[in-house]
């Protein structure tokens, strides 16, 4: 388990949080770890991408194609406000780009409980995303080819917001077990 860098983010890891928010690039395992964690804690999983699709009445890819990224990001921010107003306890698996908006980072820091960054390098993410057709391109390049540039744009946002950074390369069950221990007040 990696502790936060106090120069990047001085917020301490809360003891026995009632909200756990998972952040990281698409393909880092947020939904998978979130589902395992929520089940083990018997808390609801709030999967931001699924909730946003329900709200929009279409897939993220269809929304991006129809309305463009600016409209999509505004809808993502509105959905996040609704999610964060939901009483806890809960586990939140965010969309990978939610950290792009300063407003979202501020809201998550204030209301997201324990913020956990599932960190992965570009080659790992590219391998995970290869062949997946449900994830839309954001740059016009292939989803795999756009990873290094997008990750470089977002990495400091993820690291700066996180109170805890865990390697996305760990088995999802192991990551969930570590977070269950934290949620139950064990360090």
C-alpha cells in the first residue's frame, strides 16, 4: 500500500470511512474492485459510468458521438453532484475523466470520503483496453493509442486528489481486501 505524498496531498487517510471513492484511468479496475469491495462491506456500489448512462438514456460512446465531449463532461459533473448527495455508506467507481474538472476534484475531496487512486502505467492500460469495443475514443485515435497522452494529462490530478494510491496491477480481490480493512478501521 502506498501512502500519500504529503507535498502532493496533505489530507490524511480517514479512519473507518463511510464513503470510498475509486479514481483512475479507464481500465484500471475501478468497477471491478468497486463491486468486490461493495459486496464485502455490504454497501451499495455507485458506478458513475452506469449511472450516467442511465441518466442520459444512452451509452457514453453514443453520448460523446452525439453531443461531444464538452456536453458529456457537463453531464458527468451534474451526475457526480447527484451521487455525492447520496447518503453513505457507499463505494463509488468514478469515470476516468471525472478529475479533469476542478469543480469535480473539489467536490470529491470534500464529499467523496476516502479517495483511492488505482494506478496503472500506460502499457498495462493499453493491454487491458485492447480489443474492447465499448470504450469510446476521446481523441480520434484508437482507444489503445490515446492512452499515453491522456494518462499524462490526468496523472497529476489522480495523484493530487488521492489519499491512498494502490497498484492497479494487484489482484482486484487483494485490493478490495485492503480497502475493507481500512473501512473497518484497521490500518
